C-alpha cells in the first residue's frame, strides 16, 4: 500500500500551518475516489518533542498531529479555503494499535485514507467540514481517527475573539510536575503544574516552546490540551512509560492565557468486553472560568506484552 511518490518530500509548510519545516509530517496527497484521498506521512524515530515512548514506540501524538495536518492540507488544496483563514477544531479523536506504533529501523511511512464529509458552504466558501481517517503502515491497518472543524476569515475571527485577539502567553510560568512522572526528561516539556489539589493540576505551557507554540496563537492550542490530557493520565496512573493508544477530544471553548485552567482527571470504568488487557481509561476535563472548556477521553496501555 505504500506509494513511493507519496513520500519524496514534505508538503509546503503553509498548507499545514507550520512555521518550522521540521514540524511538517505530511509528504504527499493523491485523489483515490469521490471525496476520498490518500495522504502520506512520515514519523521520525527522533522527533524533538514527540520522541520515542519507552524506547519501544513512536509517540501516538504524531498520529494526532498527522490527522490535524491532513485536514488543513485538504482544506487549502481540495476545498480551496484561502490561506489566512482560522480553523476551530470542534472535536478530534484517534486510536492506534500498540503494534502499529512500534519503532522500526527507520522512520515510519504511514498512508492515510481520508474521506471528506459534512462540508457546509456559506457564500461559496467552506465554513464547516469533517473527515474520517484510516491509517496503514506497511500495508497493514494500524489505526483510525476523525476531526470536525469550523473555518472563518481573519476578519470574522477577530470579531469572535474581541479584545483577546492577538493575546500572548504570559512569560511567567508555573513550576511543573516532575518530568519523570509524565514520561519527560525536562520541565520545559511539561504542561502540568507541580501542585495537585483533589486530583486537579493547573495547566502550564512554556511560551517559547518550539513545538507546542510553533507559530503565534492567542489561546492554548488543542494539541497542547491533548498533550496535557496524556500527561495527566500518565501521572494519575503512575505509568510514565505508558502508551497513549486512544484519545477522543471535544473542545467547547477557547482555553485562554489570562486565567487559570484546571486539569481534572478521573479514571473511567469500562465494560471488560470492550477493552483490551493492559489498557486503562480516563476522563480528563479542562475547567476555566467556572465552565468545562474541553474534555478528553484517553486510553493508556501499560506496555505489558499481549
């Protein structure tokens, strides 16, 4: 299923909203049918932030970022949404097989089969769309995902954001949780505060982080929230080397820079028939200004052999 011409070079960084070429994961696109496309992606063994997990797996957050970038590429190249529009993710999710994330001797070449649907146009311009993804590696299905997004012009976005348009992250950052508790080696990469009160920690993020803040934004990006959900789950479970094999995220409000956001984690009880051995399920909520801004349902595999 790997198509060599899908992996020759990265796509233009502007089409996936990345400032750094090194952060572009997509390598090609071809049409495969009505509203269906094949997109190539390469996952490095040594990404600067989403590096190897426990020395055994590619970080599945690369899959989450691949899904995000695929939607932006389709938006600009297929749906003809102009550059400069803002994209507001309503919901996104992924699931990946443990074996599908295993490290090989080289980078992983992943083929996404993507189906566009739910496209809404206003005055001839797309304002809402969704897509489903099935991922293959070496000809074998390894996972799936989906995403739904709104898109608006820069003028509409400025009106939506009001006086928060152009907001920047504060320079002073909370002390972080011990990196070793969340599978990290340095505090710079930690997105949770050190203090834990009644199972909740405060969200934190280094404004100069080259991956989490690859380009200017006026709120906390969804990928930061998903990373915080992963770190919160690892800390709550005591599994710093656990593998995030699924994440289902819903974003209800922007998470702002100017007020604390609490990350609340509770373990979910699942039907034993619907889960696999070694997997733990948690619900992670993001509370800001007396409301729930986002929710992530995550599944972590403890790394035990099946």
